[in-house]
């Protein structure tokens, strides 16, 4: 039977660390009802994010939840590009619009 030697520790990593690229994000204004009441923790069934310059839908999201105290919706995704304008459209299951606004990704 062959005799195995002692395991050797792995050499230290001497390469460069690849920096992480921050993901662009959009933060909407607060969602409110027709009397101005904040709609906190609201589940928004459908959200489309449309790149204004090309009219292309870059994100199709479902069941997004507004912030528990500010009622804003935060969307962070690698498909977004910082400094680019997007239309954010939200609507319910029946297609009734909740709103559409223009935002610039940060």
C-alpha cells in the first residue's frame, strides 16, 4: 500500500482582488392613495422599468413591496445603468394603473 504524505497548506493568494461593481438603483417617490395617505408595506403586483431612450422594457417585476415607513419602492438591479432615465410603471393584476413616473438611476 502506498504511503501518502502530509497535506500541504494552500499557498497564499497573491493576485489582485477584483473590485465589485456597484449595482445601479431607482428609488421611487412615496406611493400614496387618492387622499394622500402613504401606502406603506404595499405589495405592488406588477412593475415595468422602461429605458426612456430606447423604449425597451429592461425589467419586469412582480410583487414588489413598498418601504414600511416611507412607502417608496427601491429597485436595484444589474440591468439598470446609473445616470440613465427610466420610466417606472406600476399596475395591478387587472392592468389598472397605479402610476408611471420618470426616474434617473443612481
